[in-house]
């Protein structure tokens, strides 16, 4: 694959994620949009690393570490959203803005 194909895929993922994050009111859909945006950034970074040094595994290792951290972050975010939904029956971002005790 060429660098242009990687960057086109990264831009498409980022744009779909941006649209999803800006157009949805549900907290889960907002988080899914953010997830797509981060995946687009990681695909672009992996494409650049492949173009700069195709034989070195440094970029691949860093992308795998970033994906692992991102998955952990999203799991914790979904746990917070689930706890918020169970405590207050709130599933929209507008209703969750007053998170003070």
C-alpha cells in the first residue's frame, strides 16, 4: 500500500468519527465517534512510520501500545457511562452536564 492510501483511509476514519461525535447526543455514540477519530490518527501515524522505515518494528509497537491504552480508556469510559445511567437514568450528553454530587 502507498502512503496516500493510508492517509486517505486515516482521513476517512477521522471525518466519519468527527461527524459522529458532533451529530450525536447519546454519550455512547459520542464515545464511538471519538474512538474512530483516534483510530484515524493511529492509521495515519502507522502509514507515516511504514513510509519512513518499512523494516523497523518501532512504529508498529508504538501503535499497538497506543491501541491498548485507547481500548483501556474506552472501557473505563463505558464503565463511567454505565454507572451514570444506572444512578441517574441519563443517557444523553446534555442531561449529564451537571455531574456535581
